[in-house]
C-alpha cells in the first residue's frame, strides 16, 4: 500500500509530498534470540544523531538487531562503537530478557516508536520474561519516571514496572530476545501495531462523538484563528479538549467513542490509534508541515486519514484556516 492511497485530501491536493509514492506496509516481523550478551548504556548524540551500540556478543561484535530505525529513505541514526565496551560488568541479568527499544518521554514518540516492538504481545507470554529492557535519552530519565501515561500503558500491556530495566549500567544478559520494529517513524508501519494499541484501549462499538483537539495552549506552530475555529466547531456539536490538561484514562475514554477527530497537525492526531475502525480524522495543516506519521497511525488502525491544506505559512510563522471553507467539508 502506497501512502498516496491512504491520504484523502479535502479539496484539491495543492502539492505532492515526497513520500506520496512510498510503500507504508512493514511485513517483516521476526524475533531474534541471543545468548551471553554484554550490554552497555547508550544515548542519542546531537546534532549528528549517533548512537553507541548497546549490545555485543561474546566476540565483541555488535548485535545489530537492536538498532533503532527512524526516517524515510535511510536511517536517521548512525551506530558507533560504545565508549563503555571495556567497562567492568557490574550486574548480571539471569534468565530471559526482552529488549523493547527506546523509551521516549514525548507522548507521540512513545505511542509510536516506544511501542513499535511490542507486537510480540501476540507471539510470546510476557510472564516468561524476567526483564524488559529499554534504552532511553540519558537526560530524560526523570521525565520518563514521572510520565504516568508510560507506566499505565506498559501495565495494560502486561509489563510489570518492577521488571523494567532502563539501561544505565553495564550488564551481562543470559538470554536476550529482540523483536523487530513494527513501526518506523516517517517510513512505515505494520497492522500488527493495532493489536498493541487496542490492548491499551478498547474502541467503542458505537462511536458518536465529534472531537476537536485544541492547540491554543501550545505556542509551537500556533494557528492564528484557532479560537474562532473552535467556536465554530462547538456550534457544529464538537467537543473541544486539551489533552495536556486531562488524565490519560479520560483521554482514552473520549477517543474510544470518537467518530470524527479534528485538529491542527501534530501529536494529538496520533490518538487515532485509539479510535474505532472506519472512523476518520481531519488534519488541518499546510505544505510545510505535512508529515507521514499521522498517516501511519491511521493506516495501521484502519481510520480514514483526511487532510485539509491551508495556504503556506507566512514568514513570521503565522498561519490560519479559512473557517467557512473548512466547515463545508464536515
């Protein structure tokens, strides 16, 4: 399936994004098993996006199955030798460990990338694992520990917080299982991801809500006339929400009952993954910010992905929507 077959523009598509003919389906799903592995902390180094290898076998050869992928045509990340490789091993993880990739505190990256290896929930019994391993950005540990949506989600997926290892020390691992990614940001996705998201929240069989996700409290990419748009949508029966002011459970309850989700483009629309099948979202955006990530979430969840394109952003960063024209498409 090509991205252009999933994208449903409202009105004429004023330009063709470079990913329009990109294949979005990930069909390769494997779990590799490794024994007597050495594990070291890693971090993402800006601006070059280099990452040290976390895992090495007994011959000091990197275990590349754990490499993290992100990007359209080639991987955003370059993997390099780990500075800790000659460090003293301080801990041993006996039994079976499952590596689940990178744990991000950013909601959108967590929902997509951090859950991308959890399709194995269909394949293996989590009770059989002694440890669940995650890499993380070393300066974000406090944010990760405080982000309740992370731990609520992992608990719903059967992962006991007490068994989670955030890799910040040097270990030997007796047996390490590594599933491939079922979602690669800005590239592709497998429909197996739907089994992950639907485990977090069960969609309602009779969705009826029309929901608008407000970005008025978020200064980045501010929509100039968003207040006017919200008021117009309220008159059309829309419920306006600000997710950052709600509990995760309250958000999930709304998305599970939503038949139409509207918002300026951004992380909020990734919540399409919690909507029932055959519902729809409308992303209000412009050609300077038309990314494939919303499309990936909708494709895997079988939610219609519609886009309303405004004029390009002005030089001062301001942009607005023709409210009357937009309402005609509802």
